[in-house]
C-alpha cells in the first residue's frame, strides 16, 4: 500500500510539472548598485511631484519645479567624483557604489528631513551628507541654482570620502577643508579681509580636533575654523609642492594609510606629520604661503 502511494504521488508530481513548467527568472541577479537604485526609486514612488534622474553612478531624487538643474547636477557629479578621487585616492573599490542625492524644493522640507534624521543641531546648514540614509540631502536656496550647485559639490565630497574610506571617520580639517576646496572651480578663502596668518596659533589645535570641537562655538568661531581648514588644504594642493625638497609630498598618502590601519582620525593626522619638526615646518611654510597671497 505504501509503495503504491509513493508511485502515485511521483506520477502526479511529474504530470503537474509537465503542465506547469517553472517560470524563467525574470531578471538576472541585480548588483548592489542596482538594488540601491531600486530602493531610492521606491522611496519616492508614491509622491507624484518627485522625479528620479539616473546616471551610471548616481541617482538624483527631487521635487524641483524645473528640470534643467537636475541635468546639470547629474553631469557635474561624474566630473567632480573624478576630481575627488584624483586628490584623495584610496584602495577602496567604489565601482558598485551608488551616490544618491535628494533635493528638496523648499527649506521647510529640508528641515523636516534634518529632524527625522535627528540632526537638529545642524539647522544652520544648507545641505548635509547622511550616512544613515546614504544620501546627500539639500534644498534649493533663495540664492538659486548656482549656490545649490556649490553646496552639492561640497556635500558630494563628504559622500565620496565616506565611501572611499569605508565609512571610517576622517579628520574635520581634511574633510571640511577639501569639501570647500571643491565648491568652486578655483578654491578661494572667502573672507578677503581676514589675515589668515593671525590664526597661526590655531593650526595645530585644528589639526587634532574631532567633529564636536570643530562644529562647536558661535557662527563666527565656526566660520574661522572652516576658513582655516580650507587654507590648509589650499596650501597642500597649491603651495606645498613648491617647498624645497617637497617634505609634504607623502602627507595625504601617509594620512590615509594610517587611517585604515588605526581607524583613528587623530592618530592618522599624527602619522601624516610624523614628528614635531615636520609639523613645525608645515605651519611655518603655511604662514609663508599665505603672506604672499
């Protein structure tokens, strides 16, 4: 009796398969990038005002009233990412990374996003890179699209560096300094009335600051720290190579190497400058450079 039942069930199963062949897999296995892209598109699928614009390495989500700016920023992303990688290369393979930008038409929407992310201490910002969302979040400011493009270049650098360091926290002097450096075609310290050399005593403390210390203080104190960080990066990129015997030529390489080894931003800064003599020389040459400008 058991043998008959087994035979009957096997025959029934064969008949079922012959009349119900398995469906082919509708899609090949998706890459991580395409899964992230699908998730980004899904996040705005229920909102008719929102648009999605895709490029090879990017997805831009927006509810802007016009489409021209999105075309500009999508092209800009590809150009800027090459510049970021040339300035601060790492060994991380970013070919499967998707860079997502979410651009709101109004500041109120942007502030709601900040609050949702728990970033209520950043209400003064115009954009931010959210590792939690894995998105660059921005809004269209009153100054218009040119100002928004500068802001996106800034935040897109934070986004690039997060992926290029596998989310290891990078020193704010380097992270914010380079983000400002890439805002415009030619970096410029914004306040021409400021004599940067007066800030010489702050250089070493700034190099060792964490983010809480860097973002702390009044608007003026924060602005000075941003400008000082930018001035250090401008010197590294445009002045350091002119110093005799190029003592700082390996500074960026040594920083990144130590960052991956220690996962500690302050230890990486210390390793990049190696010893007190090199640090003292760096500050001295930074002063000489800015006295000439």
